RNA sequence: GGGCGGGUACCCAAGUGGCCAAAGGGGGCGGGCUGUAAACCCGCUGGGCUUCGCCCUACGGGGGUUCGAAUCCCUCCCCGCCCA
């Protein structure tokens, strides 16, 4: 669905672009709205599209649902005819953004980062329009800065400004280390805006400092008009509380299988569903309000709402057929407690014990783990609990560990 | 550079010679409950084994004292605070 900008008034465009955004400070939001309106108006008048960018740091090998929130905002700009720049933080990743962390991050090697960057770009086009996306890498300019350049950039800021950021503040107050190089991160990101001559930068609410304080200031210092910051709420992870991130282990990867993505969404606590609806689905605010009203009135079971959300999200990334299959799988395995349609096969070798099969089939990580699971009655063959690790394996069937680990055990070929 | 305080399992954090494979919390996993892989309750959570117990490896690295060390000593590395 492409939006024809000529069919939307300036104010309608502005409304769309600000939909779902979150600004802690109403003053900031007013200013950003005003500035964006002005730029949209200029773009329309001069025919020069805005340069809108979103940066991601490829510190891990996969994008997750949290990344897609600002990416979809970028997509909206694309659809309104603007230039979308997907910036890979090939250089900033080496340091890691201190914004969302309460501790310093490991330094990474350039090789690691570039390997991750490749997988990022592939995954990014699940959301962005490849025809209208410019991919850039910030090592292109950041690695060329001299020490003198760095000092010049740094001279625009005070230590107090940095220490006023709550994440640095907290670490400072707790006596946790703050490494000097972490202060360079906002400078680097700010310089990205300069190098890209960005009109707009999109980011999560944790990016306020990097975008507003660092980016705008450095652009001004370089004689550019400061960019407009568009901020989106942070998507909570599978724990329902903390920001989704791989390092916290609460992420849902984009490359998860449809079944896995569906299930992971179902495992997110109910309380997080309002945000999931708003940040991940294609539903309009009106539709969301109606669903919430139904939920309130008891006409809609919380689980059913979650299932709809899960299906919608899987559909966005894997298409309608895969989403339907994922839902069927979920109903079958978790509601009806039946075995899934597909599962890996393990071929039995003569004389194997229960314990040996569990290990050999890769269902457990160690023999002790297998013993524990057996003791906890978490191992079943065709529904029968197996309670003796040393017993010979009974025979072919569906071997299940816990709720979601399955292997079809087959008889050895004669 | 000096003084003081620290470095404990996936994370946070107790423990200051044996009762410590190490309290507690989080996370993860298993079970129960549930028309949710939600919430809630119970349990488990280093590896190996001939498993009411035994062996190995583990409390920043290395070395030592001791019948015995996460706990004491030496040394090295790293962090915080104060001073310079």
C-alpha cells in the first residue's frame, strides 16, 4: 500500500508521521512538529525530498521486532516520497551505544561488525522498500576523522551535559565505571547526522540525547540546519518490561521461524499487549481502540487478542500462509496439547538407553540436564512419562521434552 | 603515583578457614493450574557417575600457608572513591 503524497494534505502527512511517537517533553514535541511541517512544506515546494535516516548498530547478528518499530516509521517517510537512509553503524558499533545500558559494552572487532552488517541489510528489506533505500556505513566517514577533528567535535560539549544524562548519572552515582570512550559515542552519532546532511533522524526514546543534543548541535556547528528528531516508544521484550534487546535475552528475532515468532509473542505478558498493538501491527488507532474496548467489556478474551496480535505480526514478516500455519501449530501443540505436524527425526541405534537418546537427539545439553528433566517428569514418549534414565529406550514414537521440544524417534534401518 | 574499598555462578548480590557447587533475587528450564509459551503456585538450575552417595572442575590470574581456602599470605591484572 503506497500512499500518494499528493492525496494527503500537509497536516495529514504530519499527523501520520507523528502517529505513535513519544516525546517526554511537550515543548520538544511542539518544536519538532513545527520544524517538520516547515520542512515538509519546503520539500513539496522545491521538489527536494527530505533525507531521513535511521541508524542501527550491528552488534549482534540479527534484527529483532524492536528494530522494526523505527524502521516502519522510516518506511512511512519512504512512502511519502522521501529519501530513506538506513545507516549501519559499522564504526559506532565498535564502541556500542551506552544509551540503553547501565554498564559499559564490550569493544567489538570491525570484522565481527561487518559480518553482522551483512545480515542486517538483508533483514531490513522485510520492512523497507529496497528500491528507495540508501544504505550507508558510518565507518566511511568516522574512520577518517583525525584526533584533531575529534577534539574539535568534543569541544562543543561539557562534561556536565554528559553527566546529566540519566544513564551516565546513575552509573556515576553508583560508582560504576564510565569509560572515556563512551562519551565519544554521542559525538560519533552526532557526526553521522552532519555527514549525511540529515533532515530527520528517527530513533527510540532512548536516543534523545544522541539525536537532539549531539546531532543537532554538531550540525549547527557545521553550518547545517539541525535535524528533526522523531522518537518512538521502546518495545518491551518477552519479559514485558525491559526494552527488547538481544543482550537481555528477551528479543524476538526477525529471522525466527513463523511458529517460533508466534509462540514468542504468546509468551509476552498480557500487560505488554497495548504497546505491541500500537508498535507492531498495521492496525489503525481506531481499530486498536475498538479492540481494547472489547477487551475491557469482556467480549474479547486476553488470549484471543494476543493470538490476533501474534498472527498479525507473523503475517507482516512471513506472509499470511505462514501466519496461519504458525497459529494452527500453536493451537495444536499448546491448546490441544498434541504433537506438532513437523518435527526432526532421530534414528535409534541398538542398545541405547533413554538418557543416551536424549543426548544424541540433541534434546538436552548435558547428561545431568537429561537426568533432571527425567526426574521432573518432563520427558515423555507418546505421552508416557519416561522415568528411568538408564532403562533401554522403549522404541519408536514421539519423544517430547517439556512443552516444546519434540523429536520423532525412528527404528534403526535393518 | 599514594591511601582506602572492591573483583563470587547467565545477571544482580550474600558469604571472610571446614556445615560451600556457594544464601537471596532476576533470568532460564520442568511440573501444576489455565481455551495464553500470560498471570499464579511448586520444584530444578556446573560437569560426570555404579545417585539416599561419590568423583572432577569452579569464587579475577598465578603462587603459597593449612589435614582443609571463595575465605589467610605473596604477587600480577582490572574497577570505584579520596588525595596528587
